[in-house]
C-alpha cells in the first residue's frame, strides 16, 4: 500500500502493478495505517466543516474509511473524534506509537489513550468498523500506590498483544515546572490482550531521575513477533527481548545498549548488528543468536560521510545499503542512487543502478525519528515480494515524488 497526499494505492510487491486505488481529489489524507494481519487499510480525512462558536478550537473529527487491502473495497465508513491528549504542551502525556492520530491498529480495532484534565488516563479499544467502545483499562502501579497515576507513552501490537511503554507519576508533574529535576517514578512495560483488555504481564523499573518521555523504546521483530524494549536514563538502563504473549524474557544478552556496535534488525531469532573495524575503514555486519554468539559475518568498505547504520536494511539472505550518491560539489547535488547488496553466504557484493535520485545526506536516512528500536530508512521498505526504494527529491518546487523501484530480495 502506497499513501499519497489524497489517498492510497494498492500495489503488487512482486510486479509493481497497481491493483486498486482510493483517492479523494482536493482532499488531504490525515492518516493511513494497515492492520497487523495486512488484511485491511484504515485511511482518514478531516471531517470538520465551518467555524465553531466563539472561535473555539474545533473537535478533531475525521472520517475513517476501512478498505480491504486485496481489492480496495470499502468495508466501512465512520466519523470519529481523534484522541485529543491533555498536557501535550508540557509533554506529560502523548500516545505517539504511530504518526497517525487514529491510534494503534489491531486486526479489528483501533486503540487510543484517553486522558482527562487531572492527568488520569485509560487505554481504550474502539471497533474499526463501527467505533463501538470494546473495552477500556487503567493500569495501576504494581504496589497499589494510589498517589501515582498512569500515563501511556507509546505502544506496539504483536501476536494479539498490545505492549505499552508507560510511566506511573505523581500529581506534582502537573504543577508549573513539574517535569524539572529528579522525580521518583515507575517505568512500566505492560502486555494487554487486544481482544479483552486483560493485563497479561508486566515489567516495572523504579527510577529517581528526570522523567523520560520515552520510558521504553520499542521494536517488533519481523516474522517472529519478538518485542525489543530498552529503557535508558540517568542512573539506569534495562533491555528486554521478550515473547509478547507471555512477557518471558528470552535472553540476558545486551544488543541495543552495548557500545561496540549498532543493532540493525532482528531476523527470526538472529540479531543483526554493524560495527567499525580496520580503524574505521570497513564495516562488519554480523548475525548473532540470542545468546550473543556470532553465527556469521561479512565485511564491506566504509564510505566517507556514511554513518554505519544509515540507509541499511537487513534481509534473510543479504544486507542492502542504499548509496544516495551525493556529489562533492559546492552546491548540493546527487547522481542516480545505487543499491549495494552483500550476500551473507559468501560476502560478495553487487551494485544495482536504480535510475532515481534520493536527495538525502548519506548520514540522514529519515528513520522514524528515533522512536523505534528497529527503524526503517524513509526511502527503503521491505514489502511482500520486494525491497522498494522511493525517489526522494529535495527543494521547494518539488512535490513529493512517487516513483518507486522494486527489487526482488
């Protein structure tokens, strides 16, 4: 599925053929997201019409259209109010799991965080087809301290479980300057059944430091659905690789917080990392099992101005690096981009000319603003049947381009 300014287009990953389209000329898309099973697409458009009385801020109404991802057929349409979070100015609460304010999608619902003026909040599940409230839950701190209230920060869905990164904080954070300085608070990683709202498991971490507005960075492993979670702050750090259905911690090894490399992704139960070797002249990619033991590795030259993890995607059979081909001139300019693919088995590399320009700096791939442990470069996407590279043109006169190049991994 490819999102554009006024809608979405269904495209075959194997052939690049357009399968269907849903567009509204003259309207701007306000959100687009795919359910975890890939069977439905939810798109939204602003539904506010006219001015409100006394110049008040209009309610964030949006028309949500649910589409069948195979055919583009409309499965349902409804007008809903997007979650309007309190205290966003001071950063106390915000549900930023996805760019869309529609919420976090399950296969049959959208999940939002709904707060009130007193800082209390609840996680709410709403039906995708009718927006009916299915359940709501407000977790309490593990020791039952009623002075501490729950603030959800971000979430992911994996294998039917909502894994939420959250804080338990006291009312002092609501006072002017309440977020300044060290505060006693609890970081919580909570697994919630998306069908019932029942809490399945929890991991808590006590802290006496500045409140981190991202308690745990989260990532989901493609294929296995393992969840990676990392908490790092003043005086503490904790790393989990866990089974989302049980909360079981699968390894004691550290992958995301170690200093001798950067984790690029998770393939089945292999952790892919990269580090500088040979005095910074080469990069070594490696696959490790969950114990941290390296199973295989390959080495490639390290181009100048390239950050080790920038524009890189790990795949089952190879590592792909997108060379944006920036030119060393006084003015920013680029030649057509190239893709360098290095095979895991023999370490051999091949270069593929893409015929499009990706006008980004070599060390700035537009990954998801650091909010995900397993970020994806903005111009690269793994879809069923292909690795897709998106043209990216800079400059005020250029509309966002939608030329795509698909390569079979």
